């Protein structure tokens, strides 16, 4: 492997590992990201760590402070409302395009994604009382796959890029909410049914219903995360505290 390829590979490794730890909450919101400490933590050199941090700052998963290094962005309710409101704008547009261009292959992928998501949800009431499964890789991965497959029929790469970036931003808040949920049950029991209803409407070609159900799914998620009533405003399109 050439020196340039080796450097690129190390930078990609640093990016992927840092990104995962930012999204899953391993790197705490508001904490400083000291390159000297990250070198030891990840076993990588200063250059790939710095390149990864700069890349992550462009995605707003890291805050860059001129002459003062990097830090993990804090989590706050207003920021979560901004992220989720932006998701509504982007994902409803991408969903409408996916439905308009729907194909048998897209339907098959979506049904399979829903199947994996439903399998990751516990069947017993005992599990519902102790929802550690919310923090499992099985649920997180199946949930991400479902939402990505839902809009994967969209051929606008800008919409898809923004949707994926906003999903990762939202994941930081969801991880924190799930950590709280494991000590403050119960979780809403119809979570899987909400995804099924979105899927059913999408496959049927009913874009209006699919969009309405996606919006309600996100509204409920924000309401639970912030523990306050949330309503939808249409001018401009956004979620707000009721």
C-alpha cells in the first residue's frame, strides 16, 4: 500500500470510530476532544485524528473552535426540534419521490427491513418493563435500515445525503432518550405498528397517508424525548412545543 493510501485508510478508520462514538454517546455531549487523548484512546496518530475531526465538524457532529480545538456538541431541546423539523422537510420530500418511483425491488427491501425491525422489538411485556433492548445494536441497525430503505427510491442524491446526515444527528438525541427510557419505562407499545403503517401506505402508493404517518411518528418521538407536548406548524413546516 502506498503512503498516501495508508494515510487515507487511517483517516477513514479514525473518522468511522469517532463518528460511531459520537452517535452512540460514548463521547459525552459538551466534552472537549483533545487530540493527545484521542491518540491513546484509538491507537492512531495525530494527523488522521485531526483530519477525522475536521471532517466530522463539516457534518456538525463535532464543534470546531478556532485556536481552541474541538468539542462534542451539546444536546438541548431546541436543537433537537431543529434537527427533527429539518428531517420532516427533507424526508417527506424524499418519501414522496420514493413512492412515485416505487418498484418491486424497493418494496421487497422495505418489507425485509420492516421484518428485521419487528424481530428486534421484544414480544413479552416483561421486556417492555425493562427496555434495555432500546440500546441494542439489533434495534439501532434495523431502525436505521428501515428509515433509509423507506426513502431509498428517491433519485435526488442531495435529499438522501441530507437525510442521512440528519438521521445521525437525531441518533445522538435518541441514544440519550433510550438511556433514560431504560430507567423510566414503559416505552410506547405500538412503536413497530407505527413503522408498519408507514410502510403499508408507501407500498400502496398512498403518499399522503405515508407522509402523514411519518410526521406523526416523528412528532411522538420528539414528544417522548422532550417529555412535553409537541405540535406541528405548517407555515413554516416545523415541530414546536405546544
